[in-house]
């Protein structure tokens, strides 16, 4: 049996949630899986459809952590057939007391604390009782080594994706209505926060508009920077070029990505927040859409520079502008997109899970 302890799990939405869901479903094909996850108000409808057991733990965040660790420790005492405990976060393992094999996933932001700080010491100390650390990218692995984790314990396994379903005609037609036959087409699917760098993309769009007067940029998501980005779009007179969408169906989101020419997310480091990998680049690649990513973080694991997209300096507006222009010029996105689709096949969960099985 594999025991999975996670703070991030569907029906909650997000990249971490998708990772833990994909990993759990994939491992469940090979062995029994038991999950301890945080409470979510819509969990009952979700959990009754799965093929593995899920215990949900609620309550105030501080007490929830202790209650969950107590329940996990009690479960371990009563079950002798547990092969391994897998956690999504170092905090999920911090209070787990067992001699069973323990594996912890790392993603970058949660370990990115100044070396020697209280938070850093706490992170390093918690990993002393972990048998193996699975990093989502080479960048995150190097970051972990820099902040004091044992390099002999760390391996890299990139996150996986499930093969995408064929997009229905109604969703494709709806996407076309939203895009209004405009070309070329840029798209971003992410939270609106400083790290994702919507701001500089929109600033670059003002200059791209001079070369591509019919250009359109679709921003799908929500977040604390949403109003600031919308205000910037108005100030730069780009209301006809920028489309803001949120709370749309999964099918429509996929249709809008599939109908676009470039997926744009030139992420930067903001405070301690950094893009550890960027599964959204791979998801776009499934539809034959190349990506523009930032050099700060793990995007280079998800984008092969000048093959499946471009890695640029997200802090440099001119670099974002020239990189986008080079992808759009002479329809270069067609060949890049073809290679991005081929590259995405390497990230299917049926392949990625075998990397996990080797160490489990």
C-alpha cells in the first residue's frame, strides 16, 4: 500500500492539486492507495467516484495539521502493509513518526527561504527524516541543494499530464466567437499574480500591436493582480486586444488554448515565489501550441529553447517583445508547435509513474 499525505487535492483547483491527483490515480493502477487530504466543501461528490480510499481532515489550519498527523500515525500503527509514505509538502511529513520509507515532493516556492533563517532551518531539519526527495525540475533540485538539502537524497521527476480528450465542436465554435477571427493569438492560463508576469506581456503587446494590428491576447484566470492588469490594459488602450475570462468550462479553456498560436507565461521570481516547473507549458504543447517561458525557475524543463518554444528574460521587456515577434514572424509557431506536441508525449502519466515506481 502507498500512503499519500497531501494538503492539495481535488476538487480544489490548482497545479499542485492536479499533480497529486495524477500521481495518486496512476499509482492506484499498480497498488492499493490510501489518501489523507484536507477537507473541501465539495469533497463527497468527488470522492465517491474514485477507486481508492480518501480520508478528509478539516478544522482550523494550525490544528488540522496536528489532527491529520495523529490520524496518519494511528493508521500506520494499525497497518503493516504500507510500502511507502508520499507527501506533497515537507509540512505534511513534519509530524509523521515512522520507520517506513518516506518520500517528499518539492516544487520550489515552499523551500525558497534564505539559508540560515528560521524557516530554512525548519525545512532542512524536516528533510533529515525523509528517505528520498523528488524534485519537479532541475532548477528546484539545485535550489534545494543551495538551501542545504542533501544532494544524495534528491532526484528529478517532472510532473505528468493525462492525454487530452478531443475538444467538442461547440467549445471550438464558442472559442472562435470569443476570438472574433483575430490573429495572431496569444494566451495565458494562470493565476493573476506578480510571478506570472502578465504586466510585461501586456506592455509588450502595445508594441506588437504596431506590427500585428489584429493581435489578440486571452488571459484566463483570477487572482490578486486581476484589477491591476485590467487597469493597465485600459491605460495602454488595449481593450480590443486583451480578453479577460474566468470561471469558464474546462472544455472552453482547452479550446481557447488550442485555437491560439503561442502560450505566454514569462515567469519571474517575486519575493520567494518562483515557477518550479510550469505544467501549463506542457498542457499547451498537447494542442500543438508552443510557449514563451521565463529563465527564472524550472521552465527550461518544460520548454526546449528554440525547439518547442522560447525561454526569455521575463524581467526584460525588450526580450519578451523580440521573443514573441520571432515566434509569430513567418508563422514560426507552426514548427515550434509541432515539436511541442511531440515533446508533450514524454510527460504522459503512464510514463512518468514508471519513474516513481522505480524508487517506490
